[in-house]
């Protein structure tokens, strides 16, 4: 099965130039750094101990920022390598002023590029995040005697079923994991069934947080919102913007100074969203518009990367997208940390444990219709709820650092 997997990848490689050109045209690839996916490094590997973190996209990478900040201060660590697969994650990382951390795009999981990547970077320890499981890379990491950790591991039922269909391949891949740290009980159960040997519970690392000066809205926008009633619809997907717009129209009858801030999950959809909202006779202001006029704004549409946290910080109510459609929901923890009331649709399977906790504290509410959403929005933050979530995060972060330190110290002794 592994051999077949590599054959399929080899065939895909033959047409990869066409795929890359198409993705460049759609602005889904970095026109310079895309070569990193073929293991052509754009940064140098420094001498000394190197920690490698890999996460697919923005959410996974942001979840380990507190860990990266910790190891930036660790003198025994010479360099930190972060790899990811998406353009958005690359853009987000540029905002952080790290001194010894570099970013590269994750290589194609073909034995040629995997071998070149590991030969060049020679990581002392590899830490993969969430559900990032790659057969060729895992096998070669083990072949090179590099400890492999799967941190904040998450497997959904759908993902588990897919891996379980190919049990022999799955076992041969997952046996390379030295230790797995599941973020919830469901994942722990799935990892056990898939034959992962060493599993340690630490909790969901996404409860923890980081602080950066760039995570603040500008003075012009802050001044505009000062005397307004506003709420945020975050990480919305197709049709959910209209759902939230209908809630806005209902609520506008009660609050004339209402502003709804919509942050789409995929900003390439912005033109379509703007057009749909205007058809509802709503005035739309784009966040990227330098000459934006706030007068008569109904919907403030955020159309740039890496802005979500700024708005989660200030909003008393946050609706989380991918929950009205059949998508499994988006992570509500960042907004919850800042004392926002969490509102969501019926589809939240991706974060069952998180929502169970939020419901137990009465920090979240499920809604089905725009009318329910409009009646559930509040305009005052719950500071106590935010503090409770932050305290949970601090404990999980501390346990995670203590656990990783054990591995890093052991590996450092070998160098």
C-alpha cells in the first residue's frame, strides 16, 4: 500500500507544474517560496540544536506560538523551524518578530523531496501538530532516528475511518510516533484503536494564548466602534454570511447604531460576499479600503489575513462559522478567552469537547435561525468567563512545556 501511495504521488508530480501554475494564478501559492515544497530551501540551517514544528494551516501554527516563544528564549535551542502547507499561515508568521525561528513550506510527501528536506534541515526533534500524518515523512523521520511527537493530536470520526480502512499502512506509519498527545478523549480512543503505543493526555493546547502588539485594531476603527453596538461573525463559510446578515437586519430594528463585523474563513470569496450583502440593501465597508467611509455602514467585512484575534478581543458576542453548514464548526476558544458569548449552529463535531465545556459554564449557545441568532447577541463582555478559559490554558501550556522539555533535554544530551 505504501508503494502504491508513492506511485500515485509520482504520477501527480508529472502534472505538478500545471497544478502549481493554476494555484499561482488563483493566488493560493507564494510566487517565490512555492519552490520550498520541492525541498529547495530559502533559509540556512544553523549549526546546533534545531526543533521542527509542523502544522497544516493558520489554526495549527497559532496553537504552538506560545511554545515557540518559550523555546525562542531557551539558549540550548539554536534554531526553530516551522513548516506549514498554506499561504495564509506563511503570511501570518511574517507578523511575528522571531529571532531564531524560520518558516518553510512543507515538502511534497514523496521520498525524493522528503529525503532532501531531512538531509538539509537535520532536525533534532520533529513535532507535528493536530492531524498532520504523512506516511513517507514519518517513515523517513524514524529512519533518521529523529524523535517524532504528535502534539495536540486530533482525529475526527471521518479521519479515523479513512485511516482504519488501510490498517496495515496506518500501523506502519503511526508506529513511528514516539509519543502522541491527544487534545480530546475521542482522539485518544481513535489513536488507541490505530495502534499508537505511547499516548499522554495534556489537554487542548488551543486553550493557551499569546500576546502580540499587532493584535489591536487601529485608532480610526476603534473610534468608529466606540459608540456603536457591534458583534462578530467569525470564520464564516458560504451561505453563513447571508444567515448573519439576516440576523443583522432583524436586530437593526432595535438598535439603529448596530454594526455587524464579518470575517470570512476564505478571503478570496470577499467580492462574492460583498455582492450578496449589497443585494440585501446593506452598506458594506471593506477592512482593506484605505479611503473607507464609515458613514451608514451596516456590515464591516474583514478581507485581510490575520485579523481575527483583533476583533475577538473587543467583541462581546461572536458567532463561529462552519456550524450552520455541515462543516463541523470552527475553534471557539480564542473568542471565549476574551469573554465573548459564543454562538454557533448545530454542526460542531470538530470541537465536541470544547463546546461541551463551554456549555457546562453557560458560555455558549446553539442557534438554528437568524431570528434566534439576533435574540442571542449581547453587547457586554463576560470578563469572568474569559479568565476561567485563560486559567485552563495556562495549566495546559505549563504541562505541555514540561513534557516537551523532557524530550528536548534527552535529545540535547546526544548532540
